[in-house]
């Protein structure tokens, strides 16, 4: 049975666009499609779908995938909410070692690690709990670490227009650890800065050192 036949059967007939249009599907259709994908993955590796241990596994896979990818349905306004406040000083604000969990878009396998953010405020600051929310909004999607790092910096810039912001991310990629080169101890570091060119050398040095 082809994928389209299986999906058509699941959805009770009707044609389904698997590519670009798939983003516009209703929630039930997405859940059904993800469940079918779970079944297909098990079939592809030679599992027996009738095995008792796999009872409802495709449904659990679909539910987990929805949580892992919940960032697609969030906006920056959702993540930041009411968490923007007037700045009371000019000092550096830093939040270090916020954990994140994301999915590599090249292998559909997880990568995870820690992200640290430091910024020099202008007139506004961001509630500290909002930084992890912004990170989660972008991490809970299919990603590459470089883009994720830049998106967090850009989102903070958009939310509070700081004088400068630096985001540093370290990630362990399951696609490198479980397969391929099998380098279990390797960590990927990415960094993205906005506005640092307008700082003095001293300010820039202090901003970067607040992340180390
Ligand atoms: Zn990968």
C-alpha cells in the first residue's frame, strides 16, 4: 500500500496534499496523518504492528510529535505576553543555561542543549521567564541550530529593541551521536549578535563575558 492510499483510507477517501498545502490541514487531519506516519515508520523498520507492545504506539507518537512541534502554533506575542517592562537601569541583563529541546530538520532526530542570552537594554526589559518561552517557541519546530540561535536574538530585538543582544547556544545532536560519525561527546556551539557594532569595545567585551 502506498502512503497516499494509506492516508486516503485513514481519512475516508479524498485527496490530500502532502506538500505545501499540508500546513493548512485541520487538527484532526494532522493527528490522523501523524498516526499513519507512526504506523509507516514501524512498518518500514520491519516491526509487526499487531504486536501487543505496539498497541496505540502510533497514537502516542502522534501526540508526542504534536507537543515536540508545538512551536508552530505560537507567535512572539503568545510567548512574550504581558512580560515587557520599563528598564530601570542600563546594566546588562543575562539569562544563562536555559535548556532547550529541538528537532534537526535534516534527520528528524532530536538535538538539545543550553542557550544563554545577554542584552543591554534600551527602554524596555523582558520578564526573565519570557526568554525560555521565546526559546521554546522556536525550539519546538524542525530546526537547524544556527537558525534557532538567530531567531531567538531577532525575537528579543523585536520584543524590546535592546541596544544589543547576544545569544549563545550549545547543542548535542542525536544525528551525530546515534548514527553517522557517532561522535557522542561532540557539542555544537552557535552564536548570534544584534546591535553590537554600535557598542564601545568595553561594553561589547562586558556583554560577551557575561555569557561565559
Ligand atoms: Zn541532523
